[in-house]
C-alpha cells in the first residue's frame, strides 16, 4: 500500500510504500527528518557534515577510525593507482604505503596487508606484508576452537559450494 503525504518541514509531497508493521514515514527525506524539532541537538547538528580540517578526527590530512586505522586522502592524480581506494578518495594508510612501495603489486580484492608485529598503527614498510584473505584468517585463527554452530555453518557452506561447482561443470 502506498501513501502520499506532505512533508511538514519542506512542504514537498512524497509517496512511500507502507509495510504492515511500520507506521508510514512523516518526512520526505532523512535531511528533513533531522531538521524536525526535538530530533537533533545543536551540538550533533554542528558535527554533521564536518569534513577535512573541520572534522575533530582530522590530523595533518589524515583521520583515524574508531578501530585505530588511519585513513589518508589520496591526491586525485594518484587515485587510479590504488584499487582499494574508497569513493570519497580516502584509503587506509598502510595500503597506500604498500602500493607506493610496490607499484607492480598493489593490494587488490582478496588480499590484505598484515602487520607483522600485529600493531595496526605501525605502518612502517618493514612491518607490512601482503597476504591472501584466507592466509590472514588462518594466521590469526590458529589455535582457536570452532563452536558446534560455526562448524555446522562451515559444513553447510561447503556443501553449497560443492553443489554450485557441480552445477557449473
């Protein structure tokens, strides 16, 4: 069932599908919803959209994610050299360092950069090693016991993989 309403913030009309257990939306967009009275404090509103030097996590052209990984803004003339770059032009600093030191062997899908000393903030080239996702998982998973549930999930995934291989052959 579709509902057509007028947005109380901008005055525009909008149409949305209503799901059985959800109430129909009140606003035409997330932006209008955020402008609604009582939705956001001035402090939160001031932080939204702060990018680059205005962002509190910004330090010398870099920003740090909550897990400690550092992201850097790649110059536009270099972006074509980095397969793992994000749409906004940022990439993980250790991937950038690896790709710059090894232009013939950049980090691509299916591979990760492993920190040999396991300190993810230590991005010296001597501490970095490019390995496959499976080898990285194997390295960090050695000695761990699988639960009954995880073993069952792996068994089901393996059966599905074998069935796909049979069907494609």
